[in-house]
């Protein structure tokens, strides 16, 4: 019996070793500027990451080949960028990372603040949160991001003229409008001036300050412009203009019922609310302007009191689409030119590669 147990142990150890050896098999070596090998394990990790990011549970062999080729292309472009003297510092990567994070909150946040928010909302550490959402830890994701940014900069440098020239014609803009005319509608809108006094650790003090400001505002001792100007440097309150559409979606975003939203739209221009209390703050508002629903023409403003017309809006969106397409074509051109036998050695091809990718 002991002999049998020992045999089983040896078989398991041998199998584990075989799997480890297989995972470490090199699939390709990129050697444009230095020698970097892509192993089967690295490919498996990247496939797992793509799966988490895109909600895909399994990939075909051909899809795994595409991911492998993308990894080769990434290393090729990064090495070419390094050879060309392009440098991206860790502080620049951190800044870009936090800019993207801040967009989610509508304000600038530090990495420490983001960690705290994640902990409160999910109960997870920053590291675990990143692994669950993007499939990588913080340091690994920043390295990945750094490579992506360097590669993007290199391609932009090489193909800047072609990418910048990508723009829609006047005919294309007008055709897009005609095809999507029904979606260019301005709902009934209100322009509110909203003032919030967070309770923080002293609700009584916040209420006193809010009541004093509301009284001064109603007595015309202080203007909206003055309140907004002071809000920029105040820790006591926040104040600013807010455009609201008469839609169920907007009611949900405001945390009120649709009937309450309709009641709000029943107020006349110049109306000033009483002070109300929420779970986190005391607030009041004033109705500054009202706009009726209408179909928007090409020369109409997308939103009242802005300078962007429907024509400008369509042009901007179509330009982004065309430049994105031009960027994809540019990446393909650059990587195709770099992907030579001198720069890339594919260790596994054909049936041998298919066999390795069939996991």
C-alpha cells in the first residue's frame, strides 16, 4: 500500500513538473532592441486578463493566436520607441492613471483617496479591486499602461500626419444628421443654481451656515456669482449651476421620483427653495432659467448656454471615429514594418503552436 502511495506521489510530481515546463515554453522572442521572450504562461495570463476585462469565459485557438500576436506587436513597438529615445516616467504614468480614475468621480482624487473609496464601497484593498476588475495588480497594471502609452506615442509620432488628416466631409456630417435626426431632441430643461453644505462631523454648524447664506441670498445681499467664486476656496459648501432634463433617467440620477421632478419643473424662473436636509448635507436651490423641448437643427446649440452646435458635435464625434480608425491602420502599418525575421523569432508555429494553445 505504501509503495502504491509513493508511485501516485511520483506520478503527480512528474505531472506538475510537466505542466510547469510546458508553461515556461517560449512562444516567441522579440529582439529589435533587446531580447524579450514571450512564454506560454505569459500568454495564458494575458488571455485570462482579456477574459476578465471583456466577460469572456473561453477563447478559440485562433483568438489566442491573435492575443499572442498583439503581445509581440506591443513589445516590438515599445522596443522601437525605446530605441528612438522615447521615455515615459513613472510619475507621468501615475498622473495619467489618476486622471482616468478622477473622471469617474467628476473631481480630482489622489491614489490614497481612491484606495479609501474602494475600501468603503467594496470592502476590498486597492490591489484586490484591480485584480478583480482588470485582472492585474496595481504595479502590473501600471507597467502595462506604461507600455501602451509609449507604444501609442511612437505610432502617433510615426503616423501623425495621416492620423490628423482623418476628418469627415461636410456631406458626411449632414448625412449623419439626417439619419439620426430623431435623436437630436432637447427635452424640457431647467437651469438650477444648487448650494450644498456637507454635514461632515458637525451637522448643527452646517445647518446654521446654510440658513444664513439662504437668508442673504433671498435678501439679495449675495449673488450666485459671489457664492460660486467663494465656493472654490471654501470647505464649508459647494455651489454651482446644474442643467436638468425632464426625464425619468435624470430623476433617478437626482435621487427623486418623477413626480417630484415634475413638481420641480412647475417652479417659475427666479424661484428660491427653502432649506432641505438630506442624509449627507443641507441644500437649497434657485431656478435660473427654463428651456422648452424642441427638435434641434444643425445650427442649434447642443445644450443651452454653450457654444457647441449640433453640427460641431457631429463633426467632433465623426472626427474621433475616423482618427481612431486611422490609428488602428497606423498601428497595423507600423507593426507590419517592424515584424521581420531579424526582429522576431517565432519559436512555435503551425500544428505545434496549435497544440500548445489548445488548453
